[in-house]
C-alpha cells in the first residue's frame, strides 16, 4: 500500500512523544472507525479478524494498530504471515503479545510492533488476575524491566495497562517506547479506551478507568425491542394473510395470463 497517504507514520507518532497526548480507541465496526476518523481521533486499535480494506477506508487518516490475536496465532510463522497481511491491508503497526523472540523477528523484518506491559489480559494469571500491576516496588520494577526488554527487541510502543500513574510517569522518563495508556494516568503518550465503554454499551465488566460519554445501551435495548415487535408483526401478517398484499406482488395483464393458462391447458393438462 505504500506511504502515499495523509495519516501519521511511526516516525510522526514518535516525534509527538512528550509534546502532545494522543487519543486512541478500540473499534470493531466500520461505522465506529469512520466516526473516530471524523472526530479526529489519532489512533485506532482494530483486531485482525475484522481488519479489512473496508475498515482501512473507514479509518481514514487514523493511525491503525492491528491486533494479532494471542492464542489464535501460535508459531512464529503464524505471526509473520498475519503481520505482513495486516500491513498489506494498510495497517500502520501490529499489536503482538507473544514472546520476545517473535516480537524481535517481526521488528527485524521492519514491521512496527506494539506489545503490552502491566496488566496483560491474556497473561493475567502471572500477575494475580485482573487487577492493577505495579503497586509494590518489586512489581513496578518488573513492569519497567519488561518495558526495557521490549524496547531492546525493537518494539516502538507498548500498551501500558492498569499501573499506578506515578509508576507510569517514571517509566515514561526512561524509555523511548510510545506508551499507550489504559488506566495508567495522565503521563502516557496516548490515552486508550474501548469504543464500547465510551459509547456506554460495554459487554461484561466495565473497567475503572473507562469513561462513558453516551448511553448507547438504552438505545440498543430500545432498538432490540422494536426489532422483536417488528418481527412479531411480520409473522402475524403472514399467518393472517395480510402479507404479501397486492403491492408486494408482480402484476401481469389479464390478456397475458389468459394466454399462459390456455397454453398450460393445451400442452400439459390432461
């Protein structure tokens, strides 16, 4: 796809580090991507299964991180093929939570990689489950060391999830990684939320750091009720013969119908 576009490059995103806090949303429909682009959101995260040319077009000039699904992809070759495919569709970087070796191989191949530190949902069992990470000095040092290890293998950014804000501030001072903060306070280079939290239709647990700006859930519930009622009315119309009515059918002239029935009678009726 090349770089003949107006959206930011990795170099542009890096150049903004420490100068301006970026906005970032996780979206999973073309409508959400298009709305984010129209609203001037800087970065989007879109998972690989829904990453298509249609999504790239909808995302406009947003810088897009394409999420490579940990567990769906397993081997190094799995990740390499998926990463190259994501970039061919027009991704600006890929998200990879696999091993340092896999991440290094992608980075060595020139693919911009974002990984994950702090609370890593796919690996939360190692840090005590779905809760904040880095609340003790030892835990915070582990988060920092992880950041430096990812920096060393060639990552250009990391999602920094649910760590104390003052720990995030100290990490930010000591790494050239672009820090995409989720529940990590104001010192990250980007503030990252899920569109479903912003729009108020979160499925399941809503994280503490999420902020809701609209109540889409009430509207979606209303639309579902309307959907059910419309389907009931359709079923009732079919049952009582109200549908289809004459306006829903194709007409034929009496003369042509008479010719047709006469031909049937002559050729097929016994």
